[in-house]
């Protein structure tokens, strides 16, 4: 194959991998928003924390798979605790208060991470099975990135299965579209909120652990991913999973091809995209509610 | 009291006080949107930063520009930005308003970082000349002197704050509050809601621009992360919330609290972020109406 095609395919794959991880982070964010009306500023901080868990657990156990198992669960539990003991208490005060509290949680996590691990870059080595480059159709591609795409696809499939095929998923979807009605039907909505918040943090946790070997672990990890996840959720329409998926892929490709063609102005593209979409459709592509 | 301050405390605390006053004006201009009109913005820093950058750029490129003209250019640049954005912003409210601000402020922030030949990238513009305050033939104050600059900043910020306070007491100020409480009803009563919102928006942006402009003159440096970034947008939300959204003076209290906290914490402990986060959570859990709300509560308890 000629080098141009190889470049297109490689960049496309990079974009796809980033888009998939981005969607994992964004899906938690959009589920939480759709259901509870909370724009969780701390979401990206949970993502970053999971990457640090991955680093620590890999050091303690010497096993990356252990990190992939335990890291997201810890993050999920932490998320559920934050909902139960902080957010539930101020739910009656409205959205701005919830925004401020999640901002506070973000600062605390950021400070804690710097306190325990410092500010330097930490490296997580992927497991040996995946730590090589495959030779596909005459181009080399790191297998670990293929694994990232693979694992996020599995999580996605499981999530879709739960959401669309189980009773629990049905209740969650109902609560996303009308929490008051679901409450009136006798379902314990506060418990459901705690579950969804924990589950959203769990998804961010999976994304954080999976991406740790690719991007390395440092406090600034949350910045880019947080901003991009925010854009995805807002442009896709708050609360819409389909919108989030579509936009996550677009942003993934925009950022990977943007770096290739417009290295200087690449960060601008995502924000320009967001501004244009919001000017035309203030609620995002699939958004219905304020 | 304010006039005597430089003679009581040292230069260091005079500078801390100017810093406090700048952020007080910035937060009050933000509260005009959030507290009075009920418009929540994620990107108020764009007006603050654009004001600062306009002043700095004008002083770099125009030789012999008087200080008041530089200040006015900062105000003017932010007003123009607000005028350009207001046809879009006046149509929306709630989440869409917040998100559009996030988008545009990040756009401007990234532009400021990337247009290196104009803004000098991350380093920002520094070392531009600070002209003296001249009244031709009468008197000239050297603005590099921190005591003189203190008086200058106090007059500018004081007048701005007084104007904004006066504005909230006029019928127009009542209109802002009624738009927050029930925009539909205001429209039925024959007031033009989008136009009113646009006007408030331009005023709020313009005064944030003045605050940014004074900051640029005060520090003799303006950089994207100093005045234009998402951090600055968040800072003003925190200042306003901790001080108290419900009152005009709340954000001023908030700015004082944050300045004092910053002075103490940055000297004794390293984990400023963790402390800030903890304070935010505690304030929201136990004092949701901020410091102004606490004061109100105490006044009611003590004076009946």
C-alpha cells in the first residue's frame, strides 16, 4: 500500500480508539445528566483517578488484569459514595449547587492525586500479551490500541444489553426521560440515582485504566479528556447515548486527523465544531430537554 | 479608610488589596448575569481576558497612549465582543447559555494560545509601558508607583461598582430580577425580553472587561492562563457562590474570602486545591446562600 493510505488508516484507527474511550467517559456523563440533571464536573477526575489506581495496582500485584478488574470497581464505589453523602443532600438546592459540589469533588481528587503520587509522569506497562506491534497489510500497529478498541466495544455491548434488554435497563431509561413519573410508580429513585452515578463512575474507571498504558498517568490527564467528554455530551444532546456515540467518533477523528493536517490549530477544531452546532441547535443533536 | 490604607499597611498588602478589588468587580459583573438575571455562564473569563488583552495590545502598539484611553479600549473590546455574541446568547438560557459560553470562551482561549505572533502564546504579553495618568498642564501621576496605582484602581473600580449598584436599584434592575423569576410574564407585560437580556449582557461583559484591563495594568502582564482560561471562568463562579448569589455585595465578600484564603494557604500549605475543594463542598452543604446569607442570618438573629 502507498504511504498516504497507510497514514489515513493509521490515523483513522487512532481516532477510532480515542473516540471509543471518549465515548466510555461521555456515556457515564450523559447517563448521569439525563437521569439526575447533574453536569458532573468531577467525572473526568474519576477517570484520572482510575488511571492512578491502574498504576498503583499494577505495581502492587504486578498484574495489569488485576488493575482492569479492581480499578473501575473502586472508582464506581467512590462515585456512589459521593452521590449518597454529598449530592443527595443538596439535590433540593438546584443545579448550580450540584455543579459547585462536583467542582469541589474534582479539586479534592486533583489535590489528593498530587499529594499521594506527585505531579510527574508515571508509566503503566501493558501486559506482555498485548505489548507488541502487529503487522497488518504491510503496516505496523500497536496491538494494545486494538485491545483498547476491543475492550471498549465489549463494554459498550454489555451496556447496551443491560440498558435495552433487562428490566433494570428499562427502569433506568424511563428515569432518564421522566424521573418524577418513575418515582410515582413506586420505584426507589434515590437508590437508582446512586446506582447510576456509581455506574457512570465505573465506566469512567474502565476508560481510565484502559487508557493508562497509552497516554501515561499524570494530573493533566483529566483536562483534555474532561473537556472533550463535555463537548461530546453537550453537542450530542444532554442525556442522549446515541448522540454521544456519534459525536465521540466525530471528535475522535477530528482530533486525530486535525493533528495530522493542522497541528497548530487542531485544538480549535473541537471547540469550533461545538460552537457551530450549538448556535444552530442549542440543545445539541439529539437533545430534547433543558 | 480606603484612602488611608497605603499609609497604614505596606506595599505588599496594598497590592493584595488591588487584586481583591479587581476580582470583586469581575465577580459583581458576573453576578449581574447569574444572581440578577439568572443566566449561568461557563465562560465569563472571555470578557475579563479580552479586556486585559486589548489594553495590553493597545499599549504595545500605540505609542504614547494615555492610560485612560487604554482602559477605555479594554472596556470597548469586551463590549464589542458582547455585542457580537448577544444575538446568539439572548435567544437561549439555562444549559444552552452555559454551554455556548464554554464553547466560545474555549475558542478564544485556544486562539490566544495559538496566535503566537499576536499574543505571544502561553507567555502572554508582558513588559508593556504603563503610561502616567496625565491631566495636561496640571498634574501627572506615575502609575508604576504602587500607591498611586492603588488610588487609580480604587477610583476606577469604585466608580464601576457604584454604577452597577445604582443600576440594580433602577427600574431596569427590577426588570432583570423579573426576567430571572418569570421571563414569560415579563414578555406578556410588554417588555422586550431578548433585547433586555442583550443589554444586561453587554453591560456585564463591558465591566468584566474593565476589571481585566485594570488587572493587565496592575500586573504589567497578561497571559491566557492568567485571565482567559477555563480556570478564570471557574474562579468567578466559585467567588460568587461562596460570597452569596442573592445579594449585590455577596461577590465582593467572596472575593475577599478567596484573597484571604489564598494569602494564608499558599504560605503555609501546599495542597491549596484540596482545601479549596473541601471549602466548596462544605459551603454548599451547610451555607448554600454563601457568606452574604450567613451575614443575613446573623443580623436576623441579633436584631430581631
